């Protein structure tokens, strides 16, 4: 790892993303694959690159991501948080604009665990009178 790399960690549900930011030409690698092959939908790719677009830095950085757990939607939001945190770690003045967009907020919603005696976390088994 070079000294110029900045690392940010992002999480969402059970997805964890480690994002490495370095000066470059705008190349994005996710688990050693191109962004377009790992995240098939344009919406997921837009979520990931939105902090860079907000700051007009799209072609200024190469992004190397390691992500695991969760689904593709949760992974894309986790990567966005990691990118945002790395950008702020590099330059603290970016915090204001990224925070206003909600990019630095960790979405803490997780699946609630199943309880004993119930069909799910809250759903009950069907009541039979007779």
C-alpha cells in the first residue's frame, strides 16, 4: 500500500465494503472486476459514483473496492459510504457537502431476528379456535 492511498469502510445490512482511493484516471475495480460487470444496473453504479459526481471528482481518482456480504443493493450503498468516508479523510472540507446529501450517514436498519414461539420476528402462527 502506498502512502497516497486513502481507505474508507462502509457498511449496510450485512454488507461490508473496504474502499481504497488513489489519484488516477477514474477506473473503478470491485473485487478485481470492472464496475460494470460487478454491478449490472446503472442505478447501482450511479449510487456508488454519486459522492464523486457531487464534488466533480469523477475522473480524478481510481477506486479499488473489496466488498462482501449482503446483496448487490446493500453492497452498492456500503461502497458509497466507504467512498464518502475516504474523500472526507483526504480533505475535511468536503464533509459539509457530502453530509448535506446524506452520504456520510450509515443506514443502520438490519433484519430483526426471529423470536421463539413466533413464525418470524413479529408474525404469529395462525390462531385456530377449534
